[in-house]
C-alpha cells in the first residue's frame, strides 16, 4: 500500500527488494520486538487453548459422574 499511495505514506523501509533502508540501530530492535510479540502471542494462545481443552474435559467428567449417580 505504501507503494500505491506514495502521497499518503513514506516509502517502504523494511520489506523492499533492495534490502531495508532503515538503520541497523532501529531495525534490530524492531525485528526483535516483532519476534518477541509473536512468540508471546503464540504462548498465550496455546495456554488459552490448553485451558479450554481442560475445561471441556472437566465438564465431560462431571457429566459422566452425574450420570452414574
């Protein structure tokens, strides 16, 4: 989009065919935080999925116990 509407945005500075134009002092922390944020999101998402599986399993066990009584 930055290439299509150049009057509204600065040109691309990270993902370019000729390589990034951003200085390494800015690019390294940007990429590091992007990786850290993505890893954190994945960890939280997996924890949420695990909690949901456990919740459903506990519900199934409780229903099974209720049927026995």
